[in-house]
C-alpha cells in the first residue's frame, strides 16, 4: 500500500479496464458466495451459519485487500446482497429458499453487518518499504 494521503485530496481518476474487470469478478464471486451461503446456512444450522458468514467476511476482506481499496469490499458485498435478496423472493408456486427461522434472519442481518464492517474498515496508515523508519 502506498502513502496516497487523504482520499478527498486526490483527483478523481478513471478506473482502468483491469480494475473494472476485477470489480466485476468480485461482484460475481459475491453472488456465488451469497447463493452458497443461503444453501449452507440452513443445512447445518449452527455450523452452516457460521461457515456462510465466515466465507462472506473472508470474501469481503479479501476483495478489499486484493483491490487495495474499500471498493474492493463493496463489490462482492453488492453481489452477495443481490443474490441473497433474490433468494428471499418467493416464487409464484409458493416455493422459497429461506425459511422463517431465526437462522435465516441471522444470515441476512449478519451478512449485511459484515459487509458494512468490511467496507468501512480502515487500512493502516503505516508506510511500507525499506525506508519507512525515520533517521535512515
């Protein structure tokens, strides 16, 4: 991570095609994680819920670290949210993926809370490199 200063002081730059591809890939991974978590959390209730939330948190933090920005956490969180909201919608036949149990609500609210936490988690402001210590 480089010492970029305050984000408000930086001029707005157009993202490169590679960065856009990374963000789209993170949105797709977030949707897959949301769908997988929706299936796993009800299968093995206490362990499945924890596994689904840990996977989502790992993806959100990993996306932030991979993209070296908070947008790297927002992209998979958006994909996760879209997939989970689509999974909660009932079908015309009356079928649905989520039950009315407490585990489903914990998955929904816990995943949203993790997305917000990971997206707002500040990165350290320590410089990196060989000459980071003063007096050298």
